[in-house]
């Protein structure tokens, strides 16, 4: 299912998200390839090889291939995450493509040499268990392996735009800044500040429309918006 029509309200966004999640099989297999920083390691060619391999095996309709943003563990790239299960393969090369498709995708077998092993010889299969990830609270990059940036459905399905919907329909400008929801200097704090300023400027213009004789406030509002 793909987004083909403009969404006009928060309720339409929620309804579209419900349809997306209802139509997705949680057991459907997928290969997520980091094609951000890992491009330097040849990740683009790796993704192309995986796509070609899936096509040759007649698996393109049953296995999703996602080209993602940064997975975070750049020193171990190229990175490939196999879902469901968040199986993490690191330092994957073109020579590993056939084995990944024939053993992991077709048979569900792990390839031990592609798993992360720490300095104490502990091996980790699940991405969440790898110490690099386990000791983080990944707010921005945590869902990257689930999202193909070219498919807006991926983002909406996991809750994308829900924060925007909340701000636009359930919060007043300045609230987050006033109650300390976001620390000073963070992106959300700055956005909230800008919304507060915009709200004040629009209020001045509305007052000017109702009272055409008062031009001072209108000029000030326009100058503020132009400078910022």
C-alpha cells in the first residue's frame, strides 16, 4: 500500500497508518543495508548485488530490500540487518551475498563469521545485544533499519509525523519551552520558540486587519519575519 493521495487531517493520517500496519506481515523477511556512511565501504554495490540475487532466486516479491540511512556502527560497515529478529551482519562484502541469501534468507541460518565479536570473544547476533547499541538510547537513529528513505510508508507505519500532529493540534506555541519539556538549545526547543514568535506575529497582523489605522505593529511583525 502506498500513499497516493494528500492527507488533509490528523484523523486521515491515523487511518492511513492503521491501514499500513494492518496490511503488513510482521513475519515478512527484509534485508536492511546501510547506504549512508557505509557507501565508502561499497554498500551501494552490495545493495545492488542483494537486489540482483533476490531477483535471480524469485524472492523479490517475498523479501524486502531496504536501503537505509546511517545505522551508527560505522567502523563495522557495511552493515546489513535481517528482519524479523534484527540479525546484524557486519563488514559484509560482495562475496557474502550468495551465502546470506541461500543460508540466512532461505534457511534461517546464521553466518557466524559475519556476526560481531567483542574483545572477550563474545559473539552477538541481535543488533540490540551488541554493546555499541545496547548502551545507547537511540532516539534519532534507532529505527533506521526499518525505514527506506525513498518509501514514506515505512516512516508513517512506525509513527512518523505523530509528533507533528500532536504539536499542531494539541499544543500551544511556547508550551514545551515553558514547562521544560525540551532543554534549552535542543532542536525542539528552537522550533517551539519559532512557533511562538510566528504566533505572535500572526496575532499582530490579525489585529492590524481589524484595525487598519494601526500600522506600527504590522510593520514590526513583517520585519521580524523577514530577519528570521
